[in-house]
């Protein structure tokens, strides 16, 4: 990185993160602390109000912002495609904000760059795996977003997915402390501390109803980082399935969400799946007909046999 780029990057870093030590900046830009000292001095001489506090680091004077910056065609395209996606997948509040941001970005683009961006956007489109966030209402998303931002507890009725190997109660009333919302392959999930189970849980928003944002507040742990958060293994059951050779390519293209590994063998495609309960894979296996043979677990293998036998009996009985 040359000096000019580094000076700009230092200002952006201070503007984005506030106070940063010279040592932190030196590590970030892979240079020496002495070089950072010289860079800060050059910024001050150029009129950038960098304030130094002994023992704390450097920061920008309150109220200082960089003047409008220029974007390359690729940078502008990336931002506008992202805004297009937000406009389709988020609720009305962020749809309006995305529209406003799009207008501001387009207004500062030089005419040649704007033409290039429009040409690229005309040939690209981002689609969610399931349009519309999996049947989630805008009101529900808006309420959950407010609960997350204001750190308020919520109460809701939750329906668990039906599993062939489970007979417990499928519908419960929960209270939870929402830590964040995640859009995963077109499905909105809420990451929250469940007051009933007394542990972190993931709730599919489309299965929530009678949602109520409570007055009671909570304090999200300072150590919690949604971007870095990785849930514990919630799919402890291993399912192994052999796929017929003629279906191997099609199965790989569909990419079942819980696929852990895939291996091409002489007998076909050997898939290893990880699921919460074997029942999750039942419908998927049956969907491939005789082209999918369950190797394990035995419970799933037996259940597939039963379902295939029932289907044969139903067809034998006629219409």
C-alpha cells in the first residue's frame, strides 16, 4: 500500500472505529509505528483534525467527516446489488432506506460510471433461496428488529416442525431475549436466549405467532457478537444415503442443506448428512424414490421401507 492510500485508509479507520493506537494501526497496515507517527503528522499538516491522547491513541475531532468519495464501477455495482437484495428481502422500513441510499449513490456517480454500473446490473440478479423470507410478515420482522435494538423481551407461540420420531408437544408459548436476526438461504431465524429452556436457541420466524414485544428489558452480553457467533452442534444424528449413479449430479446440484460430505463410489454417490432427528431426512429420501437407499440409521431405513410399502399398497388398491 502506498503512502497516499495508507493516509486515506487511516482516516477511514479512525472514522469507522473511533480511537485507535499507533500500534494497532501499524499492525493493521503492516508498517512500523514510526511510519504511523509520520502519517499522522502528514494528515494534520493537510488539515485533517487528528487528535492524540497519550496512552489512548488517535481519533478524529468530533464532527469531522471525509468529503464524498468516488467509487469504481465494481464498487458501485457491489453496493447497488446489495441494496437491491435488501429492498426485496427486508421489511418496509429498510426497503425505504435502501431506496434512499440507492438514490444518493447513483446521484454522485459520474455519468460514465453510472452507465457501466447499469450495464453490469442488467446482467446480474441476486435471488433468495425462498422469496419473501419464508412467509414472514413485515410486521413480525419490524417488531423483532425493534425488540433487538431496544433489548426488550418478547413473548410468542412457537410451533415446532413435525418429526416422525417425536411425540412431544409441538406448540409452546415462549419468552425470549432476542439477540439478533439472521437471513439464511431465504429463511429468517431469530437468535435468542430462551427463558423456558434457559439457553441459546434459534427460532424460525415463520413458526412464530401471537408475537408480543414486552416492556421488560434485558442486557445483551457485551461479549456476544452476532457476526462471529457459531451455534453449538444442533445436528447430532448422522444419516448415510447411497444415491444411484444416474441421479448423482442432480442430487449434488440440489445440495440438501444438511449435507456434510459427498463421495463418488463405484455404486453411486455416498452422502453423509447431519440432522437434529432422523425424521428431517425422511421426506428428502422418499423424494428420490428407489434412487436413494438409506444405509443408516436403522430407524430411518425401516421407516422408508414402511412408507414405500404403504405407497405400493395404495397404488395396488386403485383409484
